[in-house]
């Protein structure tokens, strides 16, 4: 491919790649890439995401690098967007070569972020959940919910789901979308009902506020909780007392202490970084009575993994559009000359139209 061209994965390309790969295969393979990068955590440059907050939401940049490849993601979170027919979360990302600084892939990441978030949830749950867990409560049945259910099935074989959303139509849509998968899906009338009999609880709500989706009396001994929805300052889902009873696992503490459930706790409250569990540097679940929480806010290395996996899928499928994105003059120092040559080749009629 010419130096000026960068492969771009559009929304249509992404849907076709996922369809050709198979959603559950995509999730399993993506989880393997995420796990591999967690296991080499110390090789990454890490920084909390750069966030621009407003009354209506947040816009964020999420960069990281392993010294050879660099990535960043642009992502927003605007809970009120659904009222105007827009997504709560949209995103795009770039993968680049550190040695040259040239981008090697650009992609939509609205769909890809949903997939990587679900793959991360299932990966951490597989490691931290009680042995024999077979039922998941999903509280918050918005755009992320189907991906969460499919990831739990893909990585753990789970088929039983208890579902709740303050909007019953969201739960109805979730059930309809997963019809024919062989899942047992129980629509519940409250979060309290949803958690009954569930060994795994996933909260994935969108409200940008301090909320109590799970109160202390709703959380039994031995459960694992994926707290996915709380991902910015002032936005939480769990009662503080639940946190105090639990062992808490996080991605990158400097970011999670600002954005995650643990923003409710003292700055020095003990937490365990998930990569340490994978590499044997720290214990995960140690008893059947232990409550474990993955305080998931989403970290840049997971997007790096997702873009790295996508690059390999693009190589296999060819599903991308070459974008003429980078100036590539014959002489690298003669950028202005490139414009002059373009002007010389522009038809007079086109020049006259532009001038008028």
C-alpha cells in the first residue's frame, strides 16, 4: 500500500468482519488478545485518559504504547443522547507505528468498544467468579447488554441470565435480539429480583450520577460483581458498604480512583491490579464466601488489544478502505511543491468555479 494510504475500517466493514468471524468467536479471540496484553502490562506506557467533562457528558482520549506500536481512542459518553436518537457512546481509534509515527490502521470503535468491554468483563469474571457459577444478572439492558451476555457464553458457557432495566422495552429488545441462542432469559421487575440466584452480577447502566444500583442488602456472600457502568467522576453504581465488604480488582488504579466505584473510598483503600492476578503476583478469589468486584472503567490497553486484533482480522478479510490521509510528496522536504504541482494539474474551469 502507498505511504499516503491508511486502511480504514468503517462501521459497515466492522459489522461484516464480526459477521464473517462470528460474534462469539470474535469475543473469544479478542479476549485472548486482551489477556496477552494484560500479561505484559509492564511493557506499556500508561496514563489516565484525558477527559473533557461537561454538563451533558464527557469526551475522552485514551492513549498507550508498548514501545513498538501506539494507539489512541477518541470516545464520548453522553447519557441523554438516546433521547435524540443518538448513541450514548461513540468512538474511533488509530493504531500507529512508533518507529515512523505513521498510522497503520484507523477504525470505527463504537461497535469495537462494545465488544472489547464485554470481552474484558467475561475474561475477568472467568478468573474471579466462584467455581460453578452458571447464572448472570445483567442490570442495565442498553446497547452493551447483548455483548455482555454473548461474551459470558463464549468464554464461560453461561446460558442463564436474569435481566432488569428501568425501561422494560430495553429488556424486551435484549431478549428478542438473543432469541434462538438457547439462553434462559428472565425479565425481572427490579434489580433486587434480578440478583436472586445469580452468582455473577453485571451492572451496566448509563446515568451520569452517583447511583445505588446495588445496595448492601442485595449482595450475598460469594458473588462476583462486574461494575461496568460507573466510568467517570460523579458516576457510580454500587453502595459504598458493598465496596467495603469486597475484594476489589481494577485495571489502572490512578484512573479507577478518579472514575470508578472506588472514587467513593479513601485514596489509599487497597485494591488489586488485575494483571497481577493473571501473572501470579497477587491472589484472585481465595474462598467461596469472598465477594469480588471488578471495578471496570475501561483502559487504553484494552483498546490497543482490540485494534491489534482488528488489524489481524483486516489482513485476513481485506475489509477496509484505503484513505488518502498522509501527504507523500516525491521529495519529503518539498511539501509546498506538492501543492504547486496539484495547482498545475487542476482544470481551469475548476479553478474559476472555486474563485467565484
